[in-house]
């Protein structure tokens, strides 16, 4: 194990991903500005030209010694890439923060949802995806009054990276001009289409993503008597998770009471927005946005909740917040 007590070195493993790029920008705007950033990724992304600290930088492959003397290691790539390199990162003595979901079941991992105290004795911290963070905040806001919580998340193509964005863009333009569409990423038509799964040849599995979210939500609800039901569907949008939730409460709660609880839990509540709230409302924002709750007319004490969060900025900002707390 290498010594990193006085190191100011940070490794972003998965630096070519959208999440890695956003995390790098946030680190450069935080108390970690000026630290030594090392950008690494899978072989296929090695050699990509980018920048770090305002200077040109080249993304490197992971090699022996990549994690030596690192104070912090962030995993922002695929879960497979994280799984292949997690042991080496832990062995370096660095504080490891995993945003890929690979370490959720690993021993001695602390799953951190952004609001609890930080256990400074853990070697690895798992940062949940945006849906996991949303569910945790809803449980925080309404936990004492909840008897049931059901959530449906709408999954954007940017979760599959730049290639997913480009495929939706190409499919949209081709369909509008009555041309045949390409589908190498999703193996199905994702433009103008809501789906519960991608094609069988796609490397991206909505079922696997759904399983990860359900696992994160189970961690969030570990101390709650309410175990939320979760569904996740593809939405033909580029960025931002949207979600609809049905919250069943044990007693009468007025709308103003729910709004007050939402604000205290940290939601950005849209009460005077100039336009309807959607995924673009949360673009570039680390807050989770929530519309005014609507009472269900058929069931007393049931409320519909509509919200949105930036699928990239929210987990990236949570990881930076954790790093600052961990080194405080």
C-alpha cells in the first residue's frame, strides 16, 4: 500500500464518460482546484485529448501504478471497468468513490445518499445514481407519514454516453426525413418511443439498470418500514431523469404541509415557475426539482409527485460533496 497522507493527487477512472467530464469540471471549481488530476479510462478511450486545470491532457490507460499516491479515486465509467480495477484502487490506500454501481455489494462499502454523516473508516463509498438519490430524498421528506411509495423513473439516452445521444439524434432526423434508422447502441428504435427494454443485441440493459436502482432504493429504505416499488422506462430524451411517484400517507396531510416537508428535505419546489416542469428544468443543476403535489381524487391521503433531476450533475455533485466531507 502506497503512502498518500500528504498527496494532492486525484484519479478519475472513466474520465471519457459524460459523468467523468462533469465530475472533473466540478472538482476544478471546488476546494480541490489546483490538485493533480490524473485522467484514465479503458483502452478504447486511451489517447483521447481533453484538458485538466486549463491545460491540455491525454486520457491514459490503467497500468501498474496508476493509483499510486492517489488521495482520491473516482470511478465514473462502466461497472465492468470499475470491477476490474477496484481492488487496485483500494490497495493504493486511496479513498475510493464509485459512481458506477459496481461496489454496491462489495464488503466495507458505504452507500452515501448525500445527507447523512460520513463514516470515515470506510475504504469505498458508493454514490447512487440519480434515481437512488431521488428515492432517498423522498423517503427523508415523507418517511414518517408514508405507508407506501411507488416510483416510475424515465431513463434518458445520455446514460449510455455520447454514443447514446448520437443514436437518438440520428434516429430522430432520419425518421423525420423518412430514412431508415441505425440502431447499433440500443438495437431498437428509441426515437419517439417509450420502452421497457432495449433490443437483445444492445450492450445497455434496462433490466440491469432497473436492478441497480432497486438495489440503491433498498439501501435508502433500510431503516424505513416502507419498501418502495420501483419501475424504470426508457424515454426518448437526451438528458435528465424525470419521475412520477405515488405516495400513500398514514394520515391527512395538506398540500402546504407536503411542500414544507419537501423544502426541508432539500427539494427545489417549483411553485411559481414560468413554464411547466420537465427534464430540461433540472439541466445543469445539482438539485432535485419537484412540482406541486397533486391529491389523488380516488384515494384519500394519496398524492402524486412529479419531478426531475440532472442524471449527470446530481451524482457528480454528490461525489464532490462527499469528498469534501470525507477530507474535512
